[in-house]
């Protein structure tokens, strides 16, 4: 008897599921229907994007995936209506069908009209219609766009001469200009811009309500005459206060640390100490009043350095905001509260309250993989961190990692162990602090690590240390520069037979002791730096590593080995260039943005020169594993179409060029489970074999199951080979689950 292939079995189960769950309306009450779609049709414009109006429709249909089909609606319809345990189960796993509510159509049309008016389409109209077929309804919204007006001219009414002078000096930055389309949107943006502008020039009481607009469109043939008014009273007051807008200056600044619960505004001006409630000490430090409630979590110098608000300086909302961000970016406070109070006719008093957060913690990460050959890989990691080690905002971390590859009932195995520690200080050492009075806090970083590798072919020890600077801008651009990065690599018990079996001279050269002194830069840009972005986002990471150039200036002072390599501590120093660029775009869509299409493009290139003919082994590129080509074991693919190098007991395929492209579709399932379908294409190459790289692109597809716990995402992926360049073999469905044709990967977090 021939057993069915796993693919055929899966196909059979899928067909059965479709057959028994074809109905998505069975439990909907008689006379009602399921909402399957909302269609917005703009009748008088082909250029207007109708999708812009979809968010204003109140009732949304169920999400759909897998070519428009949502199997979880069908599962929900398995209910027998008796309220039994079975009903509760399928209702929990499934998704309740959305029953059309016609009362929500009217409010949806009102939302659309308000949006159109806000964006300058005046007197628009929306008509609805419903088409129902077999108890499935589609709602059509037919939109007729209203008339738009161009601003023909702008006049100003600003009685306050000081305000008028400052305004006229800034008109080049105004968003209200001749030829711009008149809309509430553009007017609202200008009022906010003006409020920010004057707030940063000392006008503490100025708000967008001090700005008025009036427009005349009568008889002007599609154009408008706009008048801008800036008055000393706000639109909410309705009449003058009898007092002109004026500039303010910062007064006394009070900073309290830890869990202070008293009102600092009750402190007597000029007092050196306070004995109210639980307050134990108040001290004046560089014209700032620093108040301690018990033991402070940070020292006074840092508390003052993070603060940009200085007594007697001109009031600026931007200065207040930047100060808030600087304290927040330290990462040691769970709460930062800045309160302002007008105490004199033109003085603003500042109260900064800081509440400490948990300063210590740990992180755990685990990666696991397996393939059809029975090779298992486990990579655990644990790290401890302290965010305020010396009470000066210093971040200390200590990490341990391991990488174990083995087969059951087989003595061949690979073991790797590493320990690393780092210290990050919130300022740039060797540079004046006044150079960096920005929102983001510059940091100086020191790191030290040790790595031990035990493989059947060799043992390796790597000691590394680095010194550098890290800086970020607007929570989007992050830059790390290590002007000094040094490592010492020593090999022990190198198998003679293994070394002689290496045919590639570049790879052979990588297996030697060496000394590395280099310069490293890391640039990271993102459109959303939050831990779990809720909207579509993009990020770019660019890493550069240059080593040996500085040492090459002193070649005349170094000894040489028999091959002419210059030596430091009896080991050749490495000289190379290595760069790697990663670009990722994640497009979110669907109801509440709970579906995503993620794309990654990765390219890397390295080259040894001068004192090295190749990259050091630890700098070579590799692919495969839980975050790469998921049908292959880590280091199990390439270079190019080269067969597996049997010199290694455990896979160790590497190259000095890497290219990879990935696509992944992510969708919700039930409870906290998510599903995924993905496609991975790429490989590593040696430079000499890169000319026809496209012929050697490895490819796999796969599917995954993820458990999103909020604080962590656990991921299980199954990758199935489509094309294996080493075997020059395309794999169809009948081969996907056969030996050596799939990989199982476990990881924490998304692969990219």
C-alpha cells in the first residue's frame, strides 16, 4: 500500500475543511445579512483616491485573507446554537460574522462629508445603496465631490505691533499663500504653526485660539479672499481682555527625584531646605533647586545636566519639550512630569517631577532549528542589565550566550559559548558637554567580550573590546561609531587533515591566528522607533567595518612571517573592508492594521587587502537559519552552487558576498496566535563566483505559527526548498517534505 505524501494529506484535509465550512451566514438571523464589503465610488473625479474615505465608514466587514476567504467565519458558523461547550469553543476560535447594521450607514456618510469639507471640498454629497445576494451585502457609497476654492490673496489684521513685526519676519514659512487650495485642514495647520512659533519666542499664553480666519468666496469665480487675524484675546473669550500678549521668562526651576508627592509650588523662594511631608533635602545646584525625597536615584550633576531650562532665559515651549525628552530618554524614569505656573506678570516657574522606574532586569532569548537530516541547533542567550549603575544614568549589561549543534546518537557536535559586558555613559567623553545640548542624549560606550568555539575541526578563542559613541536624532536616526574596535583570535587543536582539505586559498587563509584593530560604524534609520509599530513602517540599517589601515602606517616597524605578512604579537594583523546594508518595509492593512506584508532586502560585501588576502573567518557572511533562508540550517547554504564542504563535520558554508530578499505575509488566527506565509531567496558567494550570481539563488517558501504574548513573540517556522543551487534541483510539491528538503526553525521575535 502506498502511503500518501504529506502534501497530498494536507491538500485532502484542506479540501475537507472547505467542504464542511462553506457557509458563513448560517447563524445570521432570518431577514438579516452579513456585511462583506464597503465600496466607495467617487462619481465626478478619477484622480481622487476613494480609499481615503474608507476609515470614516463606521461598520467594517470581517477581515479576509487567503484570496479573500476567511475560514474563521466558517468555523464560527459550526455553532449548533445550543450554547454548549462546543459552541463556546468554536466561538472562541472562530470569528463572528459582521451583521449589516443599516443605522450606521447614515453616520458613515456624515463622517465622509465632514472629512471632505475639512479638506476643502465644500457642498459635497454622498448617496448610499445596498446590494444583497444570498444574505451577503455590499454597501455602496456614491460620492460627489463639492467645489474647491483657490486662495487668491491674503490680508493681515494684527493690532499688536510687536506680534505683527515678528509675524511679518516669518511669512516665508507660512502655509497660507496665493494659489493654495482653501481648506479647514490648511488653516488649522497654520494656526498650530503660529502657536508653536510664538510659544518658542517667549509668548507663554499664546495659543492657536489667538488666530482667526475669515474667507470671502462670493462672486469670485472659484477663488477666495482670506483674512488672517492675530488678536490679543482668544476666540474662546469673545472679547478683549484689556491686556496685550507679552513675552515671559523662566523663573525658578525645581527638580525632585524619586517618588515625591508634595506640591513644589508651596516651597518658599530662596529656601535651602524643606521639612514638609517626607522631603528630606533641598539644595541649590547651579541656579537650579534640586529636592531629594529619601535617596535620589541619580546624582545632582546629571539631574541638572539633563535640564535645558535656565532661570531668566526667554520662555520657549521647545526648551520645555526637549527637557522632557532628555529625562525620558535616560530610560531610568517611569514618569517625567513638567508643570509650569505663572507666578509674576511675566515669569514662569518650573516644577520637574521624576519618578524612578525598575532599574534592573534581564532578557532571555532562544533560537532553535532542525532539518530533515536530524541536525539540531539550540542557541540560548540571557542578559542582565542595570540602567543606573553609578547613579549617573550609566547602562551596564552582562550577557551569556551559547550555540549548540548536535545529532542524537552521534558524537559529532559543535559548541560555542560567549560572555560579554558593556557600559554606556550618557555623555561624549573627550568632547565638551555644551556641544550636545540636544533632545537626544549622546552616549559613550565600552564593551568587552570573550567567545569560545569548539568544533571537531578546531578550537577558537576570540577576545574583543571596543570604545565608541552612540547618538540619535528625532527618534528616527541612530548612529554608532566605534573608532577603536580590537580583537585577538587564537586557534587551537586545528586538525591538519581539515586544514589541508581546504581547497579555497581564501578560505584557508581565514583559518589562522590574527590581530584585528578597526573602525566600525552602524547607521540605523526608521520611520517608527516604537517597540511594536501599529502602522506601516520602514527601516534601514547600514554597517561598515574597516580594519588594518592605521596599523599599515607602521609596517616598517613590524616583523614579517615567511609569507610576508606583518605581525603583531606573533600574529598577522587583519586588513579588510566589510559593509552590509539591510532595508525592511512592513505594510500594515486590514481591520485595525492586524495584517501585514513585510519585505526585506539585504546585501553584504567584504574584501581583504594589504596584509590580508581574505576576510577573517568571523567576518565572513553566511545564510540560513531562523532569520534567513528558513529551509536551510544556519551556515548550510552556499557559497553559490558549491556542494556541501565535507571538510566540516557540521555545516559551515560561508562567503565574502551576501544577497537576500524576503517577503512575509502575517495575519491573525485566534486568541494570541498569528499565522504567516513567507518566501526567502538568496545565498552567499565568493567574489570570484559572483558574476552569474542570479543562477545560484537559493529559494524556499514556508508557513509559520506565532504566539504573540505582548512582551514577546514566539515563532515556529517551516521552510520548504523550492530551488537548491548545490543540487541544481527545483522541488515541486511532491518533494517538499522529503529528507533534506525542509527545515524547522524556532525563534523569538519576527525574522525581520
